[in-house]
C-alpha cells in the first residue's frame, strides 16, 4: 500500500489561498488505512478549512481514487457540489490526486493535501514498513527474500560496504545491515553459496519513467 502523511496546514492553506469554495476527496483504501484520508480525516479537514473561512461544498470518499471506474462514479454522484466549488483538495497519494485531475470533467483546480512517502507492507500490529523500491529487476530469489535495494542504505547489490559495524548499518546505527540480515537468512536456509552470485549493475532503462502497462488496446 502507499503511505501518505498530511501536509502542514500552512502549506495547504497557501495552496488554497485563491479559492474560497473547496470540495474534498478522500481515499477508502491506502489513505484511510494510514489514517490520512479516511472519513475522520475528511471531517477534520472540513472543520479546519471552515475555521479558516473556507466553504466546503461537499466531500466524497471513493473506495480507491486511483481507479478511474471507482472514482468517476463518486464524482458523478457529487456533481452539484463539484460545480459549486473552485478547487478540489485530495486527501490521497499522488496517484489519487492525478487520477482526480484526469477524471475531472469540469477542469477544476486539483490540489494535494498529503505527501506521498513510500510503498509499504503492514505488519500484524498495524505498523508500516517500506520493503520494495519497485526496481523492475527483482533479486529476492538470491537474497533470501530480503531486498537490498530498499533495506541497504546504499542500495548495494553485491554484499556489504566496509562500514558495517557489529551487524549495524554505518548510515543508521539503529538499523541492522541489510547484507548481514541476508547472510544470516541464507545461512539459516542452507543457501549461503548464493552470497557469491555476482549481480550485474542494474539496467536503469527499466526505471525510466513514466511506466505504463496497457491492458486494453
Ligand atoms: S529487488 Fe527489491 S526493489 Fe527490486 S523489485 Fe525486488 S523487492 Fe522490489
Ligand atoms: S552497512 Fe550494510 S546496510 Fe548500511 S550501507 Fe553498508 S551494506 Fe548497506
């Protein structure tokens, strides 16, 4: 899932300074789970904006604003309030914000209320951890399921740097060195030989943006 954090109110108000009437869009998936764009956060944002003298013409919370089919239905249901507003403030990740812009038929100003921070897994306690950097060439099969691109501070592909100290990372002493974790995991699985498999440099053509996956030609 995509992790977001709320922008400072000052920054949000600065982006809204030319607009009085605002429509709010939340996100029923990632931002709701991260407690940045669900119903309570929409209500809190509405109250904050009204306290600042803004008029909130309406709010909606598509199940997933990054999915056009789900977003469009919500926007259509709220067309009256959308026609009354001067700007749309989106409490979702950058994907959600751009999806609202792409699917808005009224050419409204669409603005972000959140910063998009990272993609994460959620553990059983409900905490979020970044585990994958979407590199396009997954090496988990030879690194015992531990991603060196994301978990090593330098993204090293072929073993640790010289700075590892008692199993900790030289960049962040509170963090385990990813390559020590990989070594221990390979050892546990009796696959330590894999540590010697040299990985070629990444093909950075694969990280050329923007990516696309066309399903319907
Ligand atoms: S190697 Fe790491 S960053 Fe690349 S796809 Fe696999 S998990 Fe993601
Ligand atoms: S100490 Fe380990 S995790 Fe930290 S930068 Fe070096 S190899 Fe990467």
